């Protein structure tokens, strides 16, 4: 029997058979201005020639699956003949859900996977549990790890002691990739160019130019300087989707510091925006979200756990998810944690090679492990015992 | 002779200015934060068009297929009814305030113990001054002017 691993994120699905490679695919539908009658699903995004003013239809709200119509259309597409050609009569699925997923969503999930799609067996789990499995299989001598899962909707801090999730230590900071993109969109629209409709383009801008500052107020000073001295400022060439397919940063030597460009491209000038936007992860209160930043929340989480574990957690902090990919994130987090943690405890923050697919890789390892058959719920089990058996076996 | 007391022009101007109370300021802030949660700013480009597919009034002629079709349809409707709930409804249905911790609500990070950092709401640089009307921050008289024209009492983008 084949096993399909699906890390079902609020913005992108990481999907693939355990014997094959992973693919990262948008977990949503799109509508475009140019072909108005069509709705594009998941990776059909690539067919849209002009994705300006792209309209998103997302199955998730605040990180929880609520729009099942959309989710089923995306899954139909992913499982169907255009993509993974899943043979449901001979397939087991590992699927991820958010921490503290609502029980009604969990029940809907059971029904759709077993009754609608008719998978032979199912393992519903958290992305963090798969990451933890990945971490402990590559470092069998470690006892604990603390995951920082930076996603589209929020950032979670989850301590694991071996395969056990320490629920009392889970912390959620309500800052995710969506909020950062929307904030960048808002400040650019206010300060220079109206881009409120261009979520897709500005998300790319964010990924291309934003970084986490190591000395926040020093960078603020630099970004206020004029001319060549301002080493922070960048000019970003916006795509027009005819001659420029993808936006990019002007190389430093081609930048014009005073006056206009003669090339006629549309330019965004970004200075403090570059690092003030990811700064929300460290100080959500900067825009009025009354929550701790990630470093403070990590310390708060660890302090809520038994003291003899503290040393292990501070030494094994693992970053996963797409929202921690900002350059400088790991260094800044380590530096801030060093300042907050007790002086005698070593602090180490690990950035895996591919943080987005780290949980998926964990799922792959789990699917091939000998006791996989024991942790799943089979379709016969479900037909006989219903939701109860899933509640028993899955720790969401 | 009693000298008439000279009043300060600045004090007078201040007393004429409207000042937003704390509740309004909080409301504005939560509206801004809600806007940051939106998936799209623009309207659905399809919303103005009729739904795709044949219109409902068209009579169907294939009698043999009808019973089966009908059955499937009611099932789909049932599904939609059950699964069409938004986040707030689902959260309420969970009754989390009655449930044992840890849960979704208790997992939220607490307010920071660090003092807030203040930034100019126009240019984003560190700010030293507060707008007396709306409580927004600004860093220079230039930014204050922009702020008054664009965002102080109204909200333009």
C-alpha cells in the first residue's frame, strides 16, 4: 500500500507519496482579472499569464479549515488524474492539522477522508509531530526539542519531549505570513503606490527584500540617511507581466539615488519597510497586537515546563515553516534568546535545509517506519467505531 | 486699571480641536488589525456575474437519470449546510471557556512585559510625539501635516 503524505497548510500544501519527492502547491483557488469566468485551482496558478489583481479563495480562516467546498476542490485536483492519481483503494494518508484543532473540524475531516475519498487508512497529526519525528530520527541522542512553526496564519511554539507533545507549553503568536504581507501592502499603499489589490505581487516583494535586522535601531538610522550612505534602501522593479515577468531588486550599482529612472519601469523604494515588517514577529506590539514576540514567548513556554528539561529545550530549538525564511531570522532569535535565557544554559537555534518541507520529510520517515501500521486508523476501524477510535488514537 | 488677560493662541486652538476618546481609538485599532487578516482587499471579480452553469429554470428532459441526480444533490446540500460555518461560529461552538486548559484560547501568547516601542505612523521611523486628536504617533511637523491631512480623523489610503 502506498502512503500519501500531505502537510495541509493554510496557504500551501506540501504533498507527495512517501517513496517520491515532495511538491509545494498553493492550497487555494484563484480568480484573475483577465480570465474572469474561470476559477483556477492550486497549481493552475501557473496558467495565469497576468496575475495582477489576483483574487484568493482560501479554505482556511485564521489557520483553521472552515471552507470545505474550496478544500475539496483543491484536494480533488491534487488527488486526481492531473496530479497524484491517487488510487484510494490502495492508499494510506498522513495529513496534518493545526494545534488544538476544533473537534467539529476533526470530525468533518474523518468523514471526508474515510467516506468521501475512501482512504484505506488515515493518520491525522500535527505538522510539529512530524517535525519532531524528523528531528529525533536524525539526532537519536536528544531528549527534547522546541519547534518554532512560522506559518501563513500564525506562529506556534511547540515543545516536544521525544514523541510527546507538551501541550501546556504550546504558545501561539498571532503573527503569520499573511499579516506581514498585508501590513507591507498597507504601508506601501499609504506611502507611495496603491498596491492593496496586489497581494500576490507584494508577497513576492516581501520574500525578495525583507530581512530581520540584527540591530534594529541602528538599521533605522541607516535607512534614514541620504544617498550612498544609506545601505539599507533598495529599489524594487515591479513586474508588468509583459516584458518583466517577475519583480526584482535593482542592483546597487544601477541605483539612482536622486532623480528618476529613465527606463520607465515602475519602482518601489523600500527602506525601513525592509526590516520593520518582519520585526512584527519579534515585537507584535509595534502594530498594536498585545502579545509577546517569538523570543519572549519561547522563554515563557519553556518556563512553564519542568525545570530539568529547560537545558534540553534551549539547546534544541528548530525552525520550520515558510515565515521564518527571512534572512537573519535565526541569528536574531538566537541572540535574543541568549539575552533572555539563564546564563548557564547554552542556547542553540537550528535552521534545517528546507524548513518548509521539514514536517513533510518527517511524515515520509514515519510512513516507512515499522510501527506505522499501529498508529493509523483503518477504514474498517472507522466504520466500526466511528469518531471515537480517531479521538483515541490521534493526538491533535 | 485691570489689564485684560491675554490668552494664548495655541491653547485656544487646542480647545477647539476634536479629541477622540479612548474607546474610539481602540475601535480604530481593532479595525486596522482586522483589515490585516483579510484575504483580499478587492471584490471578487466574479461576484458581479451570474453563477456559472445552466440557469435553474431550465426544464430537464432525461427522466431516467433524475432520481439519482436528486439524491446526490440533497446529500451535497446537507454537506454544505453542515460544513458552512465561519471561524467565529466554530470557536463559539467549541465552548472553550468551559473546557480544561490548555486549549486554543489559553495557548495565545500573553501581552509582552517589554515597554511598547513607538513609531511614526506616516514614515515608520521612531517617533517622539503624539497627535493630540487621535493618539497616533508622529516624528516631525512634516509628518504631522501629512497625518492630519490623510489619517487623523478620516482614513484615506
